């Protein structure tokens, strides 16, 4: 804490813009992108290295390939614009894992291989974040997610920095054009390697010209979403334009996908460009539905879903004015205290609001426990840990050893399966592959523990001015106060 109260700075606010094309969004000038990478991380396992292996295998498919030579080629070459993809940092981090159950006898994990993928490349004053969620299970879904992430990241890095010289990405409109082209490249990469279907969400954090603030440009297809955590404003979703928060959603339907959906064409029904401004210290994070769906109060079994009545639906405006929408919903004939089986009945927009607030609650509880601001790494860990704990009872139902290892008659097997279905339906959460990646916005100076929210020069000027105004001499300041001041500047 500061020794003296500091005047609040002008914040970036919480407004989100979205549309089908960059023409529908504000166009802002950007400052120069710096070249040096301080974090480049991908996953799961070898991450983007898998596509590099496929490329080298294809080039050497007519020759006898030496495995050690192949690994040496991979380790010494640039992969998607970065020399290595295991460079982690507290300010730029990602986690990808399976929430599915493990068979108690043979040890196999349901849903393997993990069909999610992520890539994160953070530079001094910018970052590229990508998550992909392969549709359904299997090797083709896994390959689609890796191909999409690789193709997208490779194109952006090549476009953004050519020969360590910044390309002319001088406006947000140009940034969106680059992101949309990267989506096309991602789709072509999937087709090239005969992959399946996948969702994709890509975010580019850009430095604004003549401002300490940044802008986040996002393009997404499907149900992989993007959020911002702000110390001042809490959590907000940036990708709300890609799904109607007022309508019932089938969590089994991704809403869109890259890959050969119709012949060789993708399904771009919900492709959306989104944009929001952020402050230094804000954390931008992307998730697959394995994370985001497990904050839905209906999925977590604390509420019951209710479809809007015809009267409410007709009362909603055709435009996207959030204030008008909220007013209409609040004035509808839905009883806010309605219960079903002792649980509150929630409309779709209420479920969305609750899910965002629940994420915010988990983050704040972690900060209260640690008594320090949450880093990007800690945010990812806290949200994933919450989801793991939530879905634990579901896994335990399926991992019960008594369900396996003995032969049952047909009637007994049917009874057992019914019991499992009933227990699963009562258990909270959704088993899925889960991925979350985060990036703390700011200009990186080589210290992953630096607090971007503190401007030391500004704080020193305020303290000096206050001291002069109150005519406080050094002798009147106690040792405790001096210690606080020192700690403050060393945060």
C-alpha cells in the first residue's frame, strides 16, 4: 500500500465492441511492437512442436529418418516464429489437461488424447494468445486443434515481425485483418494435414499510441471464449458477441468450427471480431468450454434453467443495447424468486452473469488467501483448481472399482448403468478437456514479479508533494513508515 492516498488514474473502462468485420469496430492507432520475446509456451505435451515434427517427417518420408537427427532439427529451428515453446513466465502462462475419469483397472483416461491446444507468445509490449478445442474425441480432433494453433501463430508471428523489424500493423483495423487472415491459414493447415474439426479463439494485445493503455483484438469461432480480469472492474467476457447470452444454448453445440465441416469448408456462423481496452496489470485470459461451462450455475447444479417466455422474448429489442436489454428483462413477468426443487430458476442472461461473477469470486478468494495480487499464472491455476474440485464427484462415480472386474448378467448390467447415469446427473460439473491461458498486460522489463499497476516515478512525486505540503521532516517519520515506503517501491 502507498504511504499516502494516490489519486485514481483514468481507467480503460469495461466497454466491449464486436461485429462480423473490423469495419464495425472503432479504429485506433497503435504504437510500435517490440520484438523481444520473454515467454513462448504451448501445450499440451510438445504443443506446437507436433506440427513441426509432421512437417519434417513429410519432408523426409521418402528417406530413412534418424530420430536423433530429427529431434536435433526441431530443437535448432524456429517453430511458428519462436525458438522454443516451453518458456513460461508468471505473467504469461497456460494449462491444458483432461477432466475425464481414469479407469481403475487399466489406468486409461477417458477422452484421450487431449483434443485441446494452446499457444502463447508474449513480447515486451504485446502478446498473442490462442486456444483451440478439437470437436469430439480422437486423433483427428487433436490434430485439428494443433494445426489451427500452429497455422495461426506462425502467420501472426511472421506478419508481425519480419526479420526483427516491425511490420506496418499501425492500427487496430490492420491488426484485425491480420487475425482474420490467420484464421484462414489455420483452416488451410488443418486441411493440409487431414485434421478434423476445431474451435479457435485468438487474441492480440496491442499497445495504443500515445497512451499507457492497451487494446485487445480478438477473433473467435466456436465456443472458446476470452475474458479480462481487472483489479478495478472485476471480470468481463470480451467474446459475448459470438453467442447470444439471452438465448438458451446447447453446450454440446460449439456454434462454429474450422476444418472440413461442409466438404472442405468451415462453419463460420458465429465468427466474431471483438475489441476492448485494458490497463497495465489487467489479465487477459482465454478458455475452452471445459473451463467456462463449469462456471454455469445450471452445470454446477445450483440452479435450474428456464427458457424465456414468449412475452419476454417479444419484449427484447433487436439491437444490442445492453441497458435496454437489462431493463426489459428486469421488467418482464419472470419471478426473480422462483424456485424449483429448492434451486433458483435462472434465465440465460442470468446464468451468464452468475458465471462471470463466480470466476471473479474465485480469483478474489485466491488473492485474499495469498494477500497479494493474482498473477496470470496464479489466475490460471486458481480457476482450473476450482473446476477440478467441482468435477471430482463425477470422476469418483466413474472410477469406483466395484463397477469393474466382474461379469454381470444383462439385467444387472442395465441396472448398474442406470444407477451410474442417475449419480452422474446429480453430480455437479461437466467432464471435458480443459484449457486456460493468461497474459498480464503491460510493458515487460525483465522482472516477472513487477507490479504493472505501480508507477514508481508517479508515486514518488505524490509522496514528495505531500511531504512538502504537510511540512513533515524526516525525523517525524517512524521506522515502520519508512519500511512501508520501501516495501511499496519493491513490490
